[in-house]
C-alpha cells in the first residue's frame, strides 16, 4: 500500500509540476501580450501627442492668419475713413465757399433789383410829371 501511495504521490507531484509549468507558460504568455499591449498603447499615445501638436500648430497658423487679416481690414478701414474724412472736409469747404458765393450773388442781384426799382420809380415819376405837364399844356 505504501507503494501505491507513493506512486499516487509521485504522480500528483508530476501533475503539480506539469500544472506549474503550464501555469508559468500562461503567465509568461500573458506578460508577453501585456508588454505588447503596453508598447502599442505607448505608440498610440505618441501618435496622439504628435497629432495634437500638429493640430495645435495648424490652429496657431489659422489664428495668426485670421489676426493678420483682421489687422489688414482695420488698417484699410482706417485709411478709407481718413480718406472719406478728407473728402467730407473738402466738400464742407466747397459748400461754405458755395454758400458765400451764393450770398454774394444774392447781394449783387438785390443791389441790381434795387437799382432797377429806383430807375423804374424815377421813370414812373417822370411819366407822371410829363403827363401832368401834357395835361396842363
């Protein structure tokens, strides 16, 4: 019976040894897969960092272009505004000059009108004097 037990014990040790080897192989396979997964995850992380960096640089380029465009538009608006101001200022002085010229023409016409009225008045007075003389005469 001892031999039977010894055989059983020996077989169970072999089985346990086989089980231990199999478990070690599975653990090693798991370590290999885990390392590959970690390497792949790290590679993906590096790729995402590189992609994010490129996206950020592209965003900076777009922002800089938008800023430059805005500055150009503001500069153009300022130049246009200054030009329009000068045009309006020039028109204002021409309007003032036109008003002054119109006032001068109006004064001249008024003076001529008054001169004509005086002449007409004198003429009508002479006519009335002549008609009175003619009627007396």
